[in-house]
């Protein structure tokens, strides 16, 4: 048994770092979300920021884009060309995707400064692409409402997860402690 532990030590360390980081960050995020009362339809601050930033991106094309609180569920209504096209909920803010990204980077850690900078810059990049993703999704749903399921359920998740995967590949191949081996 000890032989297997020694043989698989790098893999087991990777798993331990990943799951500990993921659990700690998820706990922190859930603690943050628990401050908001879903029964009163309160939306967390970060989701509101994402909705507002998505509106700003849409405003470049349609100056009449706007957001409104949703009084029937904890979400923000996003309007494009005067039409309600999307509801921005907590799951749209990409924080859970960023937690997954950070957990992977820490599991494949490198030098502290590089790891920290890559996490910060990667998280910002994911956030920016998520806001662009929401804006593009709103425009696509407005013009092609009959493709909403495919756009929301397939195409645009591939967009955000593709960015995360690309960042992981860049990290592992260039900056992680395994890149040199």
C-alpha cells in the first residue's frame, strides 16, 4: 500500500489541493450568498454588477438597453431593444466557474507570484468574457428566439468553458511547476 501512495503521490497531492481549495472557496461563496434573502427576491451584489456591465455592453449597440429588478424571483431583468430578453441569476455571474479555475491553478501551482498574478488576471479575463457572453447571448436570443435552448444550453457555455480550458492549458504548459518537467 505504501508503494502505491509513493507512486501516486503527485496525483494525490493534485487531488487534495484541488478539492481543499474548491471546498474552501465554495464555502466562502455560499457564506456570501447566504447574506441575501431569496424569499425577498434579493440578488447578490456581484450578479447585479454583471447584469449592469452586460447592459453597458449592449448599450453600445442599442442605447435603450436597460435592467430592472425582478420582483417575482431573485434575478435582474435585462432588456434589449425594449424587449425583456434575459434574466440574470446568481448562476450567470461566473463566480462558480472562477472558483473551478482557481482550484485547478492552485492544484497545479507554480511560483507564488506567477500563480497569484495568473489567478487574478485569469479571473478578470473570465469575468470580461462572461459579460461579453451574456451580451452576445441577449442579442442572439433577440434575433433568434427559437434557438434559445441551443444558444443558452450549448453554444454559450462552450464559450466560457472554452476560455477556462484555454487558460488551464496555458498555465500547465508555461507556468506550473510541471511545465519544466
